[in-house]
């Protein structure tokens, strides 16, 4: 029987995925984004078509959906939905964060889990891809409510995770506090101290140094490599950053350490512009310690102003780091950035740029780093945390940051090399997808039809 051509095959896999994923907009966007770049790889590897690699890749190995009941501070019973999508474990245990946000649904978890397979492959750390979360909104909830929610969530999740099975971590709405409560409940139920079951733990009890900073620092290291390749550097450049969570804060910090100036940050209420450069300690105080609105930053800093409407992309800059959430840079935002003279866009968040906006950046020869490569430093450092837990060892901050830096340089180089190999040097979207796909496909091929 003759094989379909690469184009026919991609088309057929997309059609099946669409039929099985009715209403799953974000998931289908992520699948299209990857599959549409893979034709040249499949032409070179017809054995992947024969082995049904793509057909298997778009179908999660396992999907767990569960009820999460908890009691709020007034004594009322609340119910949320919990998710864990174990997407692909060809390279290692499922690995990926948990997101707690009202927008979380199966489509969002599947898009994140699908991206995670490729991202994790790029890190070279032998981890599979998965993602989970809940539509629980931690905003405005007391510590007690967050703890009771996390305990209820873990009471089900405990059956599905483990250091050689599936290792969750944080994402939007899940930081050290939530990981702590979940780990505590895991320990209580299992009566075991299995440190490698969750990453992003407190550094005093098994967490890795630099894990908190890693996604943001890593994105800036990637941007630095990408700019270097194009004969430039970060020093002296102005950057717009969106978001004000863990990723945004540490992008700002690293841009400033490397001699650039990050001048914006945002949250759901608006954004701030600080032409003197964001004071990262003040931003941490407002967003992490006080969990306050971002306008509080501008109230305390004379050089800053708060803008209620619009987006940070209206501010003319050299570098853009979208670090908030998916699809936050649309066509109009990309046009505004290009008009403002942007040279490089580096995705700190997952899929923050719409496909139309990516195409526009590429046409305008703006350097573009997709999240699955640029923000891989977080999960890579989670893998380093797993490694330290397994060895019962602990590396210091500088050692950990150097390891992260080396990994991001490797992610950059392998991505760039793949872009060259498949005929579009500097197309990091193609490069990231192709390099990761070959790594995962080869493992799946060698492990048989499972
Ligand atoms: N949620 C992060 C990501 O998007 C990190 C996941 C992890 O550390 O497992 O990659």
C-alpha cells in the first residue's frame, strides 16, 4: 500500500483531530501551528508517516477530569473542575505545570500539554509532556481557602502522579504557596516524602534554586543568543514586557542585569510605563507580597504612569516579551510593535502570539522566538530539581543559573540548526517544531506502537 504524501498526511491528521476536538479552539490552534511546519520533516522521514507518529502525537495518552469540592470561608460548598492531561511520555515521565485560572477548560489544558511535549523535548532533559489545572480562581481567596482547595485537588491527583509517572509544577495561579499545600497533602495521604513528585517546591525542603527565576531568566538568555546571532545584544535596548507574574518579573530583572531597560508591565486592570526602567523590587512588593493591582506601582513611583486602556504593545520599544497569557498579541498589536521599531519578540508565555501576528513578524523580518523554545528554562530547571531530589543533593544559585544558561544556549543552537537544515535559517518556529518533533518521533518509533 502506498503512503500518503506529507501534505496529505498532515491534512488527514488535522481533520481527525478537529473531529475529535469539537469546540477546542486553543488546542486546535496549537496543533495547526506545529503540524503545518512539519511537511519538510515528514518528507525526509516517511517512516514517521508509516508508524502513525503524528496520529498518536495529537491524541493524549490519558486524560483525567475530576470534581474538586471545597468549603469557602463562609462555610459554603464550592465545586471546581480539575484536569490532568498526560499527553506523551516517550521521552520520560509526564512533566508540566498546573494552571489555576477561571479560563481553564479542557481545550486550554490540552493546548498547554501539547506544547509541553515539544518544549520538554527541546530541553534535552528526558521529560515527557503533560499539563493540568482547574477553573479555580485564587484571586481574592484567603490562604485558608487556597489551602483547602489545593488539598481537595491533590486528594484526587495523588492517584495519577509520581516521580517516575507524572510530575506537576506551577503555571498561572500556581506558585510556591500552592505547591507547598499540594505537597503537604500528597505527603499526608501517601505517608511518604517523595520530593520528586512535584517541582517548584520551597528551596528549604527540596526545591531547586533558580526555579522561580528560571522561565523569565531563560527567555532573556534565549533572546540574547538570538540577538547575538543577528550581530546585536540586549545592552542599551528598551523592552516592553506584558504580565506581572513570575515570568514577567524575572524577564524584567534579567533584561536590566544585562544592561537593557524594561519599561512596562501589566495585569488584567491595565499597564504601567516607567521610562526610567521598572524597579523590580517595587514590582515584586506590589504583585507578589501584597498581591495588589499594578496601579499601586505607579502610585509609588514618580517616573511611572498607569494606563487603564490599551496594551503595552502600543509603547515603542526594541524588544517585546509577551509574558501574560495566550493570544495576547493579535494582528493590530503586531502592527503597533512593528511601527514602534521592534527588532525581536520573545515569548515568555505559552502561545501569546496569534498565528496572523507571527506571520506578520516574520514577513517584517522581526526576530521571533516561540514560547516552546524561549520559555523552556522553567521546565528545564524543574528537571534539574528532579535530578537533585533523586540524588538528595542541592546546587547553589550560581551553579543552577549557569546550568540554566547552558541549557538555553543549547535550546537556541539546536533550534537554529534545525531551521537551517530545513531551509529557513532564523525561522525559530520551524526550527523548534522540527527539532522537537524528530526527538520525540525517534523515541516513539523505537518504542513500538503504544
Ligand atoms: N508551567 C511551566 C511551563 O509552561 C513549567 C512546567 C514545569 O516546570 O513542569 O513550561
